[in-house]
C-alpha cells in the first residue's frame, strides 16, 4: 500500500471535513473514497477524543490512520491497532493544580482511549457559571465526566491530556503558565461549542498534529507528497510538515497566512475543492 501510494493527505475533522461533528456529507465521503481507490493514503488528526472523532469517521469505507487528542495516540483504522502514544504522567498533576489555584478555572483530565475517554474533574474547584457551561457542553458532546474529590483517585498513572476552559484572557494566562512551568504543548482553540469560551489543551511536549504526522511518515517510511488541511491554530504544526497546505475559509488569519490554498468552508463541503486544487498543483 505504501510503496504504490500517490500521496498522503492529513485532515483535521471538525470544521474541515464536516461542521459541528455532523455526519460527513455524502459528496465528501464519495470523493475521499475515490482518492483512496486511486492510491492516496489518509490520516485524520484531531484534538478531540477517539469516540468523538470516530462517530464521524466510521462512515468512511476504507482503511486510514487516526491520531486523536492532537496526536497523543496514533492508531491504524478500522482495526484500532495502537501505533504510537505519548502520554502525561500523574507527576504533572501537583504543579498543574498549583497553576490553577491562581486561575478562575480548574483542569479536567482526559483518560484516553484505553479508559473509554472518561473525563475526571474536581467539581468544587469550578465556578457555578463555568460548571453550568461545562454541563451543557458535556451533554452536547456526549462526554462522560466523573467528579472526584482528589486526583489521587484516578484509575490510571498516565493519560493523554489535560484541558482548561475559560474566556480568552483566562485561557491565555493558564496556557502561558503551563508552557513556562511544565514545558508542555499547550494550544489554545476557540471552543466549537461556544464562541465565548476557549479550550486550553495540555499534552506531552512532543504531542502536536505536526509530531503525529511526522511520526506516521517515519513509521511508514513514506517519502512522497503530503497535503494537509485544517481550520484552527492547532493545525499550524501539521502545515509545517506538508508540501501543500489547505486552510478553510473561516480559519484564523494566522493559519490562512501559512496556507497554499484557501478552501470554501466545511459547511459548503469546501474540502473537496481544496483537495482538487492541491492535487492539480502536484500534477503540474
């Protein structure tokens, strides 16, 4: 499969091949399937959990690679074979708790694929306003949040990520503190559930969409062309590893400034036009 591949396509999910995690439009599924039949390899790289992304990707009738939580874990699909993972150790919890003592938000631990993507949090460390927001978000996304008194009660010794939620100024403060004191990878993205809130996702220092793509390329021994497409700032590192970079029209200006192609938004199935332009560019 690798030897005869025409190229490798790395795609973000929400906001790139679909919107609001709705089913992928049939037109997009058909086009991606045609590309796969022509010899294109696919890797889908998302900041979301395994189950959340797979609820969309399960419609695809071909084999692909799948990196979740910004690449903390990389799998071969649909057989769900774990190819690589880079997790955080529980030793990061005490300094993280100290950072959040001075912030209006606490952090949530995402347990990962092996623990059914449960989320552990200390309920009494959040404001009533934020708890109400998070309850609505949790219900909408179908996440299972488990309230615990102390993170000493965690059922695991390592996990893929920690997340904080808050307004922009709060998110920037927490992200900067985590980077300075823990040297973790800490992208900030606008929360897809609400434009008023932002998500700070802290992962292993060698976890990013770019690292995930690079690790896959190395594992496969792949040396051909790479096309990448995304719609948010956590896609920048993925762009750095690609020959042709597709930013969706509604992406932040910083991402679009790095793009080779600006595609129509996912709501208009713009990834199809973006990929067609990219492939034409490689053929010239």
